[in-house]
C-alpha cells in the first residue's frame, strides 16, 4: 500500500492558489456581466437612432424614461419628454432620412455617439450626443452641435 504525505504548508499554498483563481474567475464573470450591459446599452442606442427612421413616436418615445430630459445649445435646458416631442421630434422628424453612427462609445450606462444625419433633400450634418441610460432606457440626452445651424430644419433651409 502506498501512502502519500502532504504537508499542511502544501495544502495552504494550494488553497491560496484555488482562492486566488476563484477570485480571478469571479472578476472575469463581472467583466462579462459589464460587457453584456454595454452590449445591451449599445443595442438600445442603435435601435433609438433607427426608430427615428420609422417616424413613429410610439416606438421612439418608448426608448425614453418618463423623467427623460434633453439638453442642447438651443434653448433646450433639461426639457421634459413632452417638450422634447413637441420642440424636437415634431419640428424635425420630417427632414430626417437616416443616421450613420460614426462613433459609438459605451461605458456602463453612458453612451457617446457621433453621427452623420442624412436629410431627405440630400444634405447632411454631424452631431455628437451623450446618452445616460437607466434600465435600458434613455434617461437623459445632451446634444452637442455647432450652433443653431446643425439640426435638420436649419440644414435643410440652407442654400
């Protein structure tokens, strides 16, 4: 009969490696969970821009939380969802043809997007928007553009 001897020191060393390995695996799972959240948030934002192309407020509005706010360089300082619909959606939707998302960066519930917006008349413009998500809906949106000349109706009216 063969007897194997293992010292307490070897057991503790092995236990330490097992514990460290478990911690690393838990960290990997956390990274996977965060990556999954980021993928979900990226998908939400991609669908948000596609929804503008459908011209259906019920679809687009469903992406926004009830307490959504919108801010831009025009006199839109943390306006409500209802004000956004009236001031931004209703006045601009008929000009928009499509969006090309040129840059989309996700960090947790924060998403930064640079896009090229194509208008129905063949003109286009670029903007940058910062979205803050909550529970896979947009809680706030800050739009950054170069003055009042880079939104749909303004660009469409240029000579």
